[in-house]
C-alpha cells in the first residue's frame, strides 16, 4: 500500500465518512423513569467528505457536540467508522492503528499524553523508546521544541505540577519527537497567556513552513484560525457546512467584531462610517463592525474625531458565527447547506 495517492497529493482522504452511535434513552413510563431496551441511533458524523493536502494547515471547527472530536478519533484509529472511506498517509486508521501511530502526532486538549508523576524529561525519554526514535534525531527534535516552546526550566518538573498552559506546550513537544507527517491539535492555546499564545502560534507556523508538517487544528479561538490556517472547515450536526478561507467564513456568517471605546466624558452614541453603536454606558461605548474588515481605519476615524482614552477589540465567538450562518433565514440558508 502506498503512502499518499499520487493523483491528488492528498495526505488525508475522507469520503462519505459516517459514525453512528447506538444509545438507550431514558423514557417515562407509568409515572416512573425507566431504561427501555429500545436503542436509538445518534449520527455523530453524517457523510462528510474532504481532502487535506500534504503540508496544509487546516482549521476544523464547530460548536460543542458537532462531531469534531469524533472525526479526529476516526482519523487516528481510536474509533471505527460506521460507513464511508478514510485514509491517512495511505493507511486505513482502524485497520492499521499501530502502523499509523508512527506517522501522526496528537494533542487532545484536556487529556495529556505525559506521565503524571514524572518530570517532562523522563516522559520524553519514554516517548523516544515507544516510537524507537534514534538518539541523534530525538535530541535534535527535543532541543528544537525546548527552545521554541520555552520548556528549558520545566524539563525537571513533574507533569502534575505544571499549569495547563505549560502542560499543553509539553504535550505539543511530545507529539513531535518522532517527526510525524500529520499533527492533530485540539485547543492548543487553551490556558495560555497572550505571550505564550504568540509563541505557540509562531512555533506551529514554523513547523508547517520549514518541515512541511500537515496540521489539522480544532479550536474555539478564531484568532488561532486566522493567524495559522489558510483554510477552515466547519462541521455542525455531523455535516460539513463550510470549506474555504477564514475570511469567507465571516462573510457567509455576517459575523461582527466589537470595538469597546472609552472616552474622556459621556457623549451621544458615536456615528462613524463602517460601524454602528450597539451599547452606551457613561463614557464607554460598544461599536460593531463586519469581522471581515480591518479595525485600523475605524480606530483612526474615532481617534481623530473623539476624545479617546482607551479601546479594546473583541473577536466574535465561533458558536456565534456558526449560529448566524445556519439560523433559519440566515446567510447560508439554514442547516444542510454546504
């Protein structure tokens, strides 16, 4: 079996992928709650298809319960699909999970792959032995990760003593020590401060650019998507609803950013081209404007025409963007479009 199909260069191939869970529902019978033996089907992933080329960095987003984690678990071989076709680097994940493990790296948000009571250094040593990484290659990869993720002071700290942000950086390093072709990331910047987020984003950007590592990223932080990914896929109720550029996501969803403006004194609602005032509380005003547009011209007009003290920018939430896209009568025409 070859690694990736030569005809389209896709490293990840998904065709009509389905995952159906059979569950028992609690029913009220005769005034009592009882577990009936009738099983119901829950379609967590409902016939999605896509390709990811070698070297792409793709955002895979959606509201909680949309089917993102189920998809990732099928891509890694943890779950077996109920239907459809799936290949990663030419490998069927559910049939050759051990072989695939040497080709992929995975970071699952709140679940660490590190050993809880061991310092990072020892955890990385165990990872090396598990993947049988030769010493020189392991040392090269570890040194790179330690430098770029600022892990030097943490190598001798037990994992249980690390903060969430520190542990996340440690998990990212562990996932890369064996030079995977594909890296799956679930909320890689969760719990990080602004400086640490910038460091992780820069590291992932360099990883993708310099080594050509294919990255599939799930996150609730739209800034992660906008700064890292040239392509974003939206899944909702198990179906692929959007596949395109991040800017197009804002345009389709008609999402808005919010500029919070603090003035020297209380004034009537600000009237400025390209934005609308949605809220006023004393000298503070909230202005909404299309998320697909830059905030710079708006800030310049406000600074020129009003007694500005301070301002901040609030990004739209992913759930809000998707709700706008697929609400009845919304820009995308309701669920099922895509």
